[in-house]
């Protein structure tokens, strides 16, 4: 079992490094000039914050890898019949299962996240994440121990309850980490309509989650549905999104020869 835990931990670490460092390199370094007009805030988070976020994320990965052993042990003991059953259901179920898992995780995240904002739980479960008032791509996994456990347990519960092909788990993890790092990247990436609204308004934009770190509300991860159904979307969201996408591009001054 120790080998399985090590393999899970290394895979989770590889995913985090690829997506977090990749997002930082792509958005903050390579495309920083191109995206300058879409920077949500004027200041950058301090380097010390990002180093701490990275180190805390290593702890989170250890927790994720440990809790994922529920799946490994259940499968090893012959208790897990779902993946084999799902493999026989064909490509339609493969796609449907991935979509359903994403939608279910969005609901799990919204309600767990909202509950962790209650005063009696916030300081134990969610304070670490909000120390990143101005987030960076490394904020994605910067969790307290309790929050890491709550977020990690979703996948084992889903796999036990719903017949899920093994490759769906890999695609789901890649999706959630990509969306998570992008949500904290500090640059608005979603296309806008002519009047400055999000082109895909049912999907959370970077501004949507950035406002959560700055002003609260906006508890959703992938979709805006739950925030709108429950009245927890920040009333200034669309105005802030319009401001982020309408900033004039940086002018490059070329010295006359």
C-alpha cells in the first residue's frame, strides 16, 4: 500500500506543479504584456505569500493522497465494483459521468465553502486560504488541514456511489486543478460581450472568484448557478467584470530615432 500512496502523491504533485507553475509562467510571465489590460487588481501578491502558498500546497497534496487511499484500498479488497461496471457502459456514459461529476463537485464545493465561512468554522477550516487576500495561481491548494480533508473526500465518495470509469478520475482532477489555478490567476480570461458582460455568464470567471477573496460572497467554483439561486453572488460582480475587461491596453512607447 505504501507504493500506491507514493504513486498517488507523486501524481498529485506532478499535476499541481504542471498547472500552478504552468499558469504562473504562461499568464504572469509570457502573456503578462498581452493581458495587461485585463489585470483585475493593480498590485501583485508578495513573493513571500506565493512561497508560503506553495509550501502549504505540498501539505494539501499529502492529505489528498492519503484520503485517496480509500479508493485504492476499496479496489484492492474487491469492494469497488463501479469502475468495472462503468467500463461496460460505453462512451456515452463516459462523457455523461465526467459532466455529472463536475456538476456534483460544483455543488459540493459551493455548500462546503459556504458552510466553512460561518464564523464558528472559518478560523479552523478556511482561514489559511483567505490569508491570500490577493490570490495567485499557487493559492489553489493553500488550505487548512480541515478544508483539505473536506475537499479531498468528494472523489472517494463519488467513486463509491457512482460507477465511474478510471480515466474519468484523471480528467476530472485535471479539470478541477486547471479551473482552480485559473480562478486565482488575477487576470480576467473570459471573453466579454459588447456591453462588457461575461460571454459565458453561467461559468465563473476569474473576477467572480477574485471578488470572493477581496469582498466575500461568490462561493461557486465552476458555475454561477448556486450563487444566483441562493442570492450569494456579489451585487457588483458584473460591474467589476466590465472594469476588468475594458481596461485600456498598455501603450508601448517607442523612442524616436
